[in-house]
């Protein structure tokens, strides 16, 4: 009733009009309904102990089916209706009833619901013991078991021996299963539910290293999602029953033609692409397109809310996943945006020298940043780094541009796993989503977002720093030309008083072409380093 009051009406037009109903969904529902009614016939096993059993037992079974069936319909209808305005719907909830109580403004009722669920579990167990013991008792009475099992208690007149025989395995099996399962987990490791690949694992950094024109790279180098590459990862996700989160440079023709975006995506345990986002910030030698570069088109398609630029995948089993990439994490606002959008686990792949080796502490400022992100926003940070990079197939020795230091950080900034190696290694850690949720909601001190004074920061971003829509109509420029855009941005910050100019001016960083002649540095010359397909 609280759901109906909260929504303002009893009628859910989406359900009543069968919106989105498909034959496959009906089939699954029928199977669930059949299983839901399993057990009603067990009342027949109590016939010997009932009065006028030929009349009362059939009535009990029939009325139980009718009343409980109606109860099932009302409760299922109400739950789906209650989640109608919740992002992700009922599928995004790991505890629908308590979550519904919170959503409809009676969060305290969640504890009562939990108690009811526990009582229901015990009631179900007792019902199984009742039915099973009467079956064993009847078999013994008919000579198909020891005669003692067919006896009844001298006071209570119940088949006490049959009840004990039925109850002991029901108690012993869960206990033994728990012991054996825990031993197996301790011996072989917990099941892996999220595999995170480093930036560059699929499409590398060829365009950045050789300063390949953007439109050329979009056409010749990069991929589509979905495509053969994501298809292979999908088969691995199904094989190992795990989510896979990865990065690649991919075309987004639905947004704009002749462009590629540095793209983050998640593949579900069923092999489906369930999340796709674009990198929002670049380092000075990356020429990917970002949403801000085609801002008007992006907003036209996805809106201008946080979710348009920092979407979060809400799973029903491993928490809420947000994705950023490399330089995105240089901006505190990026992870804060994901946290505001509900992220609990943030994937931030790869960083390069000098960030990974700056300072005395292992991991440099990259690890420092990610510990700060985790601590300030109470999120887990999953941060794999790339191994040695082969720039082209004819390279005999790769170079370690990244510097290793893959790591996983918990929601208080503690490092759960860290490897200093720059080789093709891995790092692992345990992510406890329930502990994070308890910390966020029960704490009053170090869950910082709870008392953020948002109004006082609003005007800070009214004046733009980097121009938007740079590549909406014009083809993206190459390194040397984009350097001038960055220098103009610095000039704006000086003019505003954000930066104070130094006493002496120097030319600063500049792009140096990989060859003296522009022709030698051009893509047509560089692509000869790759053998034609017939020669490979």
C-alpha cells in the first residue's frame, strides 16, 4: 500500500498494457510460477493426523493455492511498480524489498522485512521437515523401514523419530557444505567476478606515437563496438563467468562520422556489452575525440547531465561500476562525478612515466591520486597499467613507457594489491561492496560527500577554460597545432589571476617530429613498418 500511496495511484499502465512483454519473458515467468507453487501438495502428508481428512485436506490445498497465488500476483505487481521510477529497475537491486522500503520513504521498515524474510526461511524449513517426516513415517508403517520409525510420541502423538531423521540431514548438509565451500575458496581462491584490462590492451598507442592524422587513424587503425575484438572478450566473459572491463579506441558513428573516441566498456557475465563511456580528458599527446570536442552533438544525443558524461553501470551482483581513463583521473571532478552518480567501483586504467615513478613512494603520483580519489569519494579504485609497448611489428625490444605499479585501492584509501613490475603482470584484490555501503550510510565523519556544500562551488566553473566543440565541424588537428590551444588555455588562466606568470619566460614544452622530413614522418611512410597481410 505504501508503494501505491508513494506513486499516487494503484494502476501501473506499463504493466497493465504489457509494455515490453516478450514470449521469452512469459516463458521464464511460467517456469518461476510453477516452482513457486511447489510444496502446496505436501499438506496431503498430514492427512493421517487431521480430522475429516478427505474434506479438509483438499480444501486446505485449494484455498492455499488461491490465496497465496493472489498474494504472489499483488506482491510481484507492486514490486515492479515500486521500481518503475528507479534507475535500472528491479534488476539493479540486490535486495528488492529493503530497497523499496527506502525508496518509498520508510527505510526503517527494511529491518522488519529482513526479520520477516528470516522467519519465512525457518517456516519453509519446518514445512519441509513436516512433509518429509510424515512420508518416512508412513513408509515405515507400511513395512518399508524400521518399525521404530513408524512409532509416535507417547505424549504428543507425533512421529518424533521420523522428524529427527528428517531434520538431522537438513541441519548437517548446510553446515558441511559451508565448511567444504570455505575450504575450497581458501585453497583455490575466491571466484573472480571482475577482470580489468589496461589501456592499450586492444588498440595500442600507434596514433599518439606517430602523430597520425585523426581521420586517418579513425579509418585505418581503430575498431567498432560491438565487433570481432569485443566478441572475443564476450566469449571469455561467458567462459569464466565474469565481468570484463576494458578500454580501446573506437569509432562512434552514431555520434559523429570520421572520429574515434577513447572508449571504456564493460561486458557482462552473459557476454553482453552493458556499459560504454568515453574518456573526457586527454594528455597533451593524445588526439582522440572527447565528448567536449563535439559537445553540442553529444548533448543533443545524451543530454547535459552527469550521466551523459560519466555514466555508471548498476549491476545486481558486483555493485555499481564507473569508468575513467588515464588523464581523466588527473581531475578530482571526474571521480566525484562518478561517485555522485552512484559509482562504488571506479576503473581507471594506465598511466605513464613520470606520474608512475614520481617521488620516493612506489606508484608515484598515480597511486597517490587514486588513493585520494578512493578516500575522498569512498569508492574502490581498480587501476591496471600497461606492460611493455611494441610501437610497431619490427621493433626488437619493447619499451616500458608506463612504469608498472598496477594497484587496487579500497574505499578508505588503503592499498589492497600493488605490483611494482612494469612487465605483463596482474594484481588482485577483494572488493567488499556491502562493507562500502555500510561505511557510506552509517558513518558521520569520513564519508565526505554527505555534507558537501555544493552551492558555494557552482560559480567556479561558469567561465570555460578549454573551448568546446573544437572538432564538431573541423577535423582534429595534430600535436603541434593542438599545443597552441593548450598555450591559449594557460593564457586565459593567467589573465583571470588563476596562474601568476613567472619572473622569466621560456618557450616551454614543444612537439618534436620523429623525422627531419615531414614526408618521412607521414603515415604513408610509417605504415610500411607493418607488413601487408599476405606477408604476415
